[in-house]
C-alpha cells in the first residue's frame, strides 16, 4: 500500500495482476492496436491519437511484464496465420513489428544488456546456432535471383520459433503452462469460427456445385493439433462437464479442418486419432467409439442446420475429395507435385551446401494447366528447405524435431503419476508425426500457425524435461 497524506492507495504493480486482468488488458490492447491499423488512413481523425495512446499504454505493460506479450502473440496467432496471401499488407507490417522486432530486441536485451544465460543445453545451442548460420544464405542475394526483401520475409517467419526462449524464461510453473494452453484454446476457437464464417461467405456466392470445394486453407496445422490434443484431453478429464466442453472443441475443430478440404491434413488428423485409439485401454476404446459416433452425428446435424439446403453439395464435395485421394499417384494433383519435385531436385544439385536462399524462384511445367509455372512454392517441406538453405542446415533443422520427437516419447513413457504432462508429451510426438505427414505434400514447416505452435511444443518438452530431472514431475 502507498500512503499519501493519510490516504492509503494501492500501489500500481502490473506484475501482481491476476490472469483474468491480464486477459482483459491483453484483448483490449490488441483490439486498440488493430483499430489503429484500420483507421491510420483517416488523416486528422482524433480517434487515431486516442487509440495510439491506448496502444502505447499496452506496449508499456508488455515491456514491464513480457508474459503478457507472449500471451498476446499466441492469442493473435489465429489472426496472423489467416492473413496470408500475395504481397505485403499493412496488417502484415504491424504483425512483423509486433512479433519479430519485439522478439529480436528481447533476445538482444537478454544477451548483451542483462548478460543473462539464455542457452542452457546442447539442444538449445544447436537450435540457436541454426538461425545464426542460416544468415549465411544471404550470400545468395548477391549471386542468385533471390530478392533480399523476400529473404527477410521468409527468415522472419521461420525465426518465430525463437519464441521458445522467452516462453522458457517466463513460464516456469504449472499455472503458466495451463494459462498458455487456455490462451491457445481461445485462439483455436476463434480460428474455428472464422473458418466457418469465411466458408459460409464463399458458399453464399457460388454458382456451380463444384465450387463448394473452393475454400481457404489457413490454420490447417492448428486444426490438426487442436483436434489431436482435444481428443487426448477428452480422456484425461474426469469431470463430465469438462469432458463435454473439450468434446465440443474437438467437434468444432474437426469441422473447421473438414471445411478446408486439405486432404493431407485430414490424413494427419486421422492417423493421430487412430494412434490415440490404439494407446487406449479396452474400457477407454469403448468410450472412444461412443464419443466418435456421437460426435459425428452432432457434427452432421449442426452442419446441416448451418449450411442449409447447400449442405448436400458440401457432403458431395467431401466425398469427391476422398475419391480423388484414392487414386493415389494417378491423381492429377499428385502428378503435378512429382513434376515440381523433379525440377527442385535438380536445383538442389546446383547448390547443395548453401541452397538458393529464402524466397528463391523456380519454373516447371504444370501438367494440370499445361503451362510453365514461375513459383517460389514447393509442395514438400523437406525439398523446400534443401532448396532454400542447403543440405547441412536442413539436416540441422529437422534434427531439432527428431530430438523433441524422441524426448516426448521418452517422457510420455516415463511419466506415470503426472497424467496431465503425459498427455502433453503424447500430443507433442503426435504433432511431429503430423508435421512429417503433411510436410511431404505441403510447406507445413513454414506455415505461420505451425511456427508459433512449434515454439510451444519445444517449450512443453523443455518444461517437462527440466521438472522431471529436478524431480518435480515423477
């Protein structure tokens, strides 16, 4: 308490705020920042200065307590990963400043100003060294057709995985982990509802039945991870009301995933759920089947009401996607991928050690259109990195996922009493499996939602490892 002239006042101390106070401030601050972004073109409007003042206050708070900043990054990740597209919009610039610049300044502050030991393990040295060595590919800006701006753009996206370090520093208790998961759940639900809304808007403007399969494919990895973890926690929760709540989240997320018509992500979710089923005991398997049947029926009823008369066309589009998938290597999209990969492999041979650099372009004849494609998109994450940064750095990058995969399996076996963290470790190694499956046909590893989620996964493994070794966890 602060006493002034006999009057007792509460001392302003943001570090003592409750989680819900932080959440309210966080949402209010983010809303004000995005309104500022929208209204910035209204020159001379007084509201700009009001919003700028609120944004400045919010930024002051997150500097004072970086936990709030990390929570906000996770909270906006659903929006951030939904703003992909050609070119760079104003909101992309705002996100870049808010996510990347803050992150880089924090790392510089910790290492050079506070002189704190940021890196504690060999894995972390390996992790941090990868990003330092990756800057060597800037050489390609001088000798290849890679545009410097495109290099910066892709590197800044990839470096979001460095969010692991502030998470590790500030999230040190069980409550911190739970709060982080709550924030991610809010983000997931927002992304679910946004996906439904956008798809509904698309359906309202279609002319032909085949257009029902036309949709956006943002947050696909988030939906796979969300459905995987929610499926796991359905069996972790002991109270019926919480189990029911988690089941609703799972249904909504699976519905959002279905509406993306991203078949490889459907496959990843199916594999994860199948593995979960295998891991369950006999009693839980029976419960799983009943939940699954009930969830499908509920989802079917909700979707039929939500989409109305056009629902039969949605079902037809889903069936069509499954049928085309059953064609395997004869599917025209698969043939297109193979032609693309052949060209990329030849390009990798030209520069196997440093690659062509982030943002590098290539051309190939697309069998779907019969025309030459000039593209930077490679529908294979492994070839993407081999092509961009060369073989040695790519092996370093994927080696990191090999480490967390092995560690998450190890601790999922070792943990007996702390079921909560056992569930998180099972979910983590299933997430890596999802990356491997989807990475074969997409650029999953460089997706916006993937990078922030991977930082969380790395943090969860580190948290469990540290507490297990300190005998905090069994």
